[in-house]
């Protein structure tokens, strides 16, 4: 997972967690999606990317990984 991908995941995850805490109701689902986004950013592994065969790493990053 590329650095920009992890940063975007953390930002969107934080927004979703905030909405889940502040709004409640249906936004509880947004809270859990936000938690998952932050966990995948921290670990650097996304199971959906693996299944789909997607990589956000550039050629140089893949060579060093």
C-alpha cells in the first residue's frame, strides 16, 4: 500500500469515526467502516486489494518490498 493511500484511509476513517460518534443511528456503520480503514492503513494490508489484484505501490516501491 502506498503512503498516499494510507494517508487517505486515515483521513476518511477519522471523518467516518467522528460522524459515527457524533450522529449515532445509521452512522454507527460509518464508525465501523472508519475503524477498518484505519486498521488497514496501519497494517498496510487490504484484503480487498489482494482479492482484486490491485496495488497502489509504484514500481520502485514494489521492487524494495
